[in-house]
C-alpha cells in the first residue's frame, strides 16, 4: 500500500508540468472536446517517454551494477531541482497551436521530464507497468484540470504547480538516497 501511495504521489509530481502548461492553454478558449483530446495525447506521451527512459535505465543498470540506486536517487533529485529552478526562471512561453504537429511538440515538450524520471526508475527497478499507467492517467487528468481552470483563472497557479512537483521529486530522490 505504501508503494502505491508513492507511485500516485510521484505520478502527480510528474504531471504538474503538464498542469502548469495547460493552465496557459486553457486561457485560449479551447473547446471541451479539444481539451479532452489534448489531455489524452499528453497522457500518452507521459506513458511513452518514461517507458523509453525505463528501457534505457535498465540497460544502464546492467552496465553499472551496484551504483544504480545511487544514480537513480541523484537523477530524481536533479530533475526535481531543475523543475524548481525553472519555475522561478520562467519566461512567458506561448503555445498557440494545439493541432497536428503543434500538439505532438506540446506533448513531447511537457513529457520530456518524464523520460529522465523513467531513466532513474529503470535504474532503481520499480514496478514498470503500474508506474507508466499512473504517469499517463495523472498527466491526462491534470492536463484536463489545468485547462479547465485556465479557462477561469489567468495563470496564477502555473509556477506554483511546478514548484510543488519539483519539491516532490526532490523528496523522492532523497528518499531513495537515504
């Protein structure tokens, strides 16, 4: 049960980047059907990217042996720290196109962090299928929530969501290390 809670919290932390980006997207008055589709695409990218990271992480794990747990913890902490610092150094980014190649670029850009997290999870040996499903579902739901809130609120929560997600990842990195 404790591992399931850890997985849910980590998936939520991973989805916070998608949440913060979707707040801005929601202010573009996108139709509800399009919001649903965007959330599904972002959720799929949050399954594919960590899966690729896990595959690479398992390969690296076989190469570096006993150092994998240390490397995984350091990597999670580093990703969390990067999210924290980028939340404070945020420049206004405009993502106006949510169709075609623009949607693919959006999905890739918000899920690139999850590749690194997947890499560290591949190094630490956590349950792969459960993690991937949790990452995808959490990102999809957080994208929907962010876009719906973005329709009502004007970008106040964006940086705070990323700060929370970064703090959680730092915490998990420290937990693995110690």
